[in-house]
C-alpha cells in the first residue's frame, strides 16, 4: 500500500493555508531565536516593519554574504573551451573541471 504525505504550510498570523509562495522567516530577539511562516503579503509587511529597526542597528554576527565569483571567460561554455583546447593541442577531459591554465589560454586567445 502506498502513502502520500501532504505538508500544508499555514500562515502564522492569519491561520490561512499558504497555497503559493510564502516564506519561513528566522529572527532573534534578546538571544531567543524564532521562526514564523508567512504568506507573501504578510512577509513583505514583516520585512517593511523590521527594516526601520535594522537601518538603525549594528550587525554583530550572522551569515556573511559573499559576491558571486566572476566568470574567468567572456561567457564561453565549457564545451567551447574543451573544443578549442583539443584543437590547440591541450589534453582536456570530456567531463569535470577544466584546468585554470587552459581557461586562461582560451581567454588570452579570444
């Protein structure tokens, strides 16, 4: 016999099911961590109200954001780089990471 488990997310403010979208928001106050499930409208309102206090606060921890790595080529696909490398005498595998030296040589040639 098969079973089907359905998880329904309920907005913690209005008690209504969240059919599409929504957000689980984690936050902490006075050392106590909380989560709240909100539909898109209530999540937007939560963030809007909290933004005022965040703008006047000092961040003391938490996750650090990092920038996405810059592409090392002009957007060429790995397949294009592999084909170029093979035509130019480089030994390159058909899968996996392409050597940085090959990528640099490709970029210099283009």
